C-alpha cells in the first residue's frame, strides 16, 4: 500500500493528513512520542516518507515539549514543523507553503 500511495503522489494525487495522518506523511512518526504514549510497544516508527520533514501536530497543546523536540531534531538530524490546530502545510514537489504561524525546529533550533 505504501508504494501505491507514493506513486499516487508522484502522479499528482492529493493526500490530506490531519493529526496522526499528518504524522504518517513524514519519514517517521518519531515526534509522536512527545505527547502520546506508545501503549502497544511499536518498534517500527517508519511512515510514508512523502515529505522530507516530521510534523508535530496540535502544537497549541504540545508546545511544552519544545526542548525535547529540539534534542530529538538534533540527535536524529530531522526538521520538525510545529502545526497548531487550524493551520496547514501544502507540499507539492519541492514547493512548501505554510498556512498559519507554523514553526520549524531545524538542527535543534526553533525558528
């Protein structure tokens, strides 16, 4: 199914990810550990990899994890977009458009 979704996107298809669905378009769902517990003991945190960054949804609720996410960003060499409820990101190829006051944690620095 992952291959089909990746091919769908490459051919111009649209996928909308909200909350956990937004996490799924990232390379991993690693940022979910800040806000949600892994009750089922999930070991494989890989996701669809449709965008080259991770997403922290519900930032208005989880912003207290900023320091932890900065460490995570630095140690995993990943950029994290912080998105509050009601905000959004459109990605089309290399084009990225942010809607709202979306922050970026890049190399451990919150921009």
